[in-house]
C-alpha cells in the first residue's frame, strides 16, 4: 500500500510539474515577442548549464565562456541572425577557450584544450542554436501556429511512445543507449505525432500537408533527439541531466526532442518553403 501511495504521489508531482511547463510554454508562445524570447532564453541557458554539468564529469569546461556566447546569440536573435556575426562569435569563443587552456597548462601543467573547446561549442550548437531558430520561427507569419503544432506533435509522440512501448513493446530499439525504448513504442509515437498534426490541421480547417510535415519531423527526428541526449547521459554516467522539473529531471530531459525538431521545422518553413 505504501508503495502504491508513493507511486501515486510521484505521478501527481510529475503531472503537476508537466502541466506547469506546458502552460508556461503555451502562454509565452501566444504572447510572442520579448516574452517568448525570454522564456526560450531561460530554457536554453538552463539546458546549457545541465549539458556543461554532464561534460564536467569527464573534463574541465569553460562554462562562463559558453554562457557569454549563448547570451550574445540569444539576445541578438530577436533582431535576426547574421551568419557572419554568428561565425565570428563562435570563433572568438573557441579562441577564448584555448587562451584559458594555455594559462591552465602553464600554471598547473595540464590542459584540456581539445575537449574543452569541443564541449563549449557543442553546447552552443546542440542547444542554443536550435532554440535560437525557434525564436526566429515565432517571427514568421505562421510561426506561432507551427510552433504550437510542433509542441502538440512532440508531446503526443512522447505519451504514445511510452504507452505503446509499455503495453506492447517487445523489440528493442537501441538497447545499448536506452534499454526501455522499443520499435513498437517508436512507431506508436511517430503515428501519434502524424495523427496530432493531421487533427490540428482539421481543427484549423487548413491544408494538412504542412502539419503532416511537422508531425513527421516530430515523430521521427524528435525521437532521435531523445536518443541523442541519452547517448550523452550514458557517456557521462548520469540518469537525468538535472532536477529542475520535479518528476521529469532537467530542462534538457524535458526539451531534448524539440531541439532537432525545431531546427528542422525552421529550415523547412523559414528557408525552403518561405
């Protein structure tokens, strides 16, 4: 009985915190502008801190340089991103990390130049840049609708993948990365994402094709994004990236799927089909 009560309490906490996250994201998405930029920046910076925290278990990471670089990119994102400025910012941050390692080597007789530079830049490319594109996506005429569809399809995929995998999962998807994930769960999640996209289009009385694209991206690429974070956690020996969201773990755990989805959706609607 005590075990059941504890399980029920855990589910209640998970549900309440999840509902809070959903409400915050949807409210900021609806508001747009600085509100959306502010929320995205907070999520990106918290996720970046969790990422650097995991890497720090393996080698020294110049977190300050990474955070400064992230802030510059996120602040300027509200006005659009100039590719040259982005490249310059990344290059300067790389050389700053190398400068830190020169001093470390001289003072302590050890250095982590390759790992530190790679880790700092990886955090920017893996976390900050995709969130930056979601700021830019919100500025497009149909950006708010596409972002809403992305979150709807992603959350539908997550729930369906868990339920289908728990009930009918037999064939392991990537047992060396995430032992509980199955092909049945993967296909169930992808199908739910497609259905959510199509259902959202029907509710809007809109052309279904763009929303089918969103569902396809979230159902396939989103789940790959989840596995990508699992690889990092496996290599660094952690169960969760953090604990900021009760019952869910860290911000990176909660939003790992939308990193690749948001990037691809911006490329599709902000570049290819614009």
